[in-house]
């Protein structure tokens, strides 16, 4: 008789557990989605930051090798860094980028300061508290350290 009773009560226990599983799933799904989309957003932000760091480093390095007496180095480097920003997939400039290059110091310590600020466009659109802009800067000494001839 005990075996017959236990067989009859098992389906009832299983049916009541199905509702608990659905409830647990409904309660944990938003947290899980927030975690997944947060990871995607932060990954996109850090990838954008790495790209902007590379752009500034490349632009400033190229500018430091140009003879400052022959060309207007800051304008050449600003154009080059803008080309690099516009060529990358995660960075969307649309005229809102701030790209600056400036010469500082005097011979024999002349250097080039480069800065880039690009607005970050989120990948998923979820608000996870990231900065609005991705920024980077670099300072390089000129390879050509010579005074202008009078």
C-alpha cells in the first residue's frame, strides 16, 4: 500500500516544482541579463580605450619624427590622428571628436603633446555608468632637436 501512495504523490510534487522553477528563472533572468550586457558594454569601452591609446601613441610617434622646421607638425598630426579615428569600427566621430597636437618647450627639449577625445557609443544601449568620452594623451620629444637657422 505504501508503494502505491508514493507513486501517486510523485507527479503532484513534480507539478508543484515546475512553478517554482519558472519563478526562480523569472527572478534570476534580469540579474543575469544585466551581468551579461554589462560585461559587453565594459568590454566595448575598454576596447575603445585601447584603440584611442594606440591612435594617440602612433600619431605622436609619427609627429616626433618629423622635422619641425620643415612642416607644421601639429596640423599634420591632427589630420593623421583623425584619419586613424575614422578608420576604426567602434569609434564614431561624427564631428564630435576633439583632437589636439601642440609643441612645447625649446631646443634641446622640444616635445609634442597629443590628445584625443572620442564620444563612446554603447554597444547594447544599457545604462551601466560608463564615461561619455574615451580620452587619451601622449607626450613625445622631437627626434630633431635643432634650432632654426637665422
